[in-house]
């Protein structure tokens, strides 16, 4: 056998020397396990509330306009007063319209009288024609006169009907039961056709319109499809909760291309007339999960948009576990799957640990954990 060269000899001897040194106690010492607080998922009912800015509108709101030009002769109601359907609100030049109707009715009576006289004369001439006393030409002329008078009666009837219609336009009535708002034109004011004399609101029930982003809409779609989950509440501008709950009725059929939002409409009863047309409020969507599993947010960490916790195994090593959540609460997550109620997780300090690290578990009570999170 050939003798080893000096370089080959060093290659074989070096590992042997290292082994001897470590056997003699010169190897580095292992780090002691660190203590970490651990807890099991908190099991309790959880409620999430989300607020959306809303615009409140009356279930019925109309602008009362003048159909004719003229001046306001009389106002029968005061601002803010409740009115009944068909109640008279304004007179706009009604006296002039009454006079025009009287003139048209008189002209119709004259035309009808002339027609009646002509018809009598025509009948008499027809009797003379049959006796060969009058000519056929005379009869034909009288018949043409009767036809012309009939046309005049039709025309006079049309004028009478138009005058009656104008009189109806001059007497403006409430289209439905509601409440009168501001009346900008007072008695004596000159108005033009289509001028808004007032508005009427029906505040028995109210609509609240609010908007969701595309992501929010699709996240809430399962709830919106469940009629039992459509109940919502309203937060008034002063921060008070409106006493009557409402429910989401409809969503628009398309997203706004400019904002990327979609509008939803909720309906609320308004027996005390607390809500007013045009006011602002907040629609509150509340979702409750019964006996939900909750984990503190400080017990989680994200890796590539996935949420993880560190589960403490029986040998006190930690296992990185991916979990999915139903929704988020202040300082807490509601766990949908990935974790069992009896398992224990590291409460805080998860950033200092890695998969397989050994710890000294120190159990922390649920009440103490919630106290650290400032949750009652």
C-alpha cells in the first residue's frame, strides 16, 4: 500500500481531532427552552358590527308643481302641516280660470241652441220637400248648416273641457297623505308653469341607501341571500341608536363604474316621525356567531397572505398551523377551521419562535388574556 501524502493525512486526521475535542467537553452548549404563555381558543358568542354611511329618504317624496302660469291667490296649508290625499293646497289664478270656464260653458249653450233651431228648421223643410213645396237644394243647404253647427258644438265642448281642466290645474291638491314642506311662493307671487310650489313627504316608512365596495358585497353575499341575516339597525347623526330595526330590501343591479361601489336599500318603520327625508345616518350590519372559537390577533402572524398560529404540541414544541377565519373583531379573530377547541397556542411572542422550537408552556387563563387585550 502506498503511503499517504501529507495533504491526504491532514484530510483524514482533522475530523478525528474535532471528535476528540467535542468528547472532552469543548462542544457548544444547547440553549435552554424559553417560557411562553399559552392558551386554548376562547369559546363564546361573538358579534361583529360594521357601519356604512347612509342617506335617509322618504318612502314617497314628490315635488308639487304648478301646471299653469299665474299668481298665487290662496294657500290653504302651512309649512310642516300634515295633509290628506286630495286636500286642497293652493289656488293659482283660479278666479280667471273660473271666468274662462263660465265663458266656455256659455258659448257651448249658444252653439247647442243654434244647432237645435237648425235641426227643427231642417225637419220642417224636409216635410215641405216631400210635398214638393220646397226644393231639394234648400234642404241640402239647411243640412250643411246643421252639420256645421254640430262641429261648432264639438268645438265649444272642447273649449269647455279645456277650461275645466285649467281650473283643475289652478286648484292644486295633495296627491297622497303626507306632510307639507317649505312653500317658497307666498300669496300674490307670480309663478310660471312647472315652478315647484312645495314638496310632500310620506314619512310612515323610510329608506336608507348605503354603498358597499365590490369586495364587501361579495363577502356579505351569503348573509344578504339569507333573509334572517338582512336585519340591520340605524345609527342617528348624534350617535344614538334608532329604536326600530330595519331590513335590507334590494341591491342595485350593477356596480358604479366610477366608484366601484354598489348601492343597497334598507327599509325602516318611522311611527314617531323621528327620521326625516334627506338626513344622514349609518346603517349597522350586525353578525353573531354562536359559540365561536376566538384567538387573539397578537397570537397570529401572516405568511404570503395566509394566517398562522403556533400550536403547542404534547412534547412542548411548537407547530406552525394555518387557520381560516370567519370575520375579524377588535383584537380577535373568529376561527372557521384549522384549530380545535382543546388545542393550545402561543399567546404572544410568536415572532420569536420557529417551527419545531421547544418552549416552557405557561398556561394563562381566559380572563387574564382578555384583560391584557383590554376586552371585558
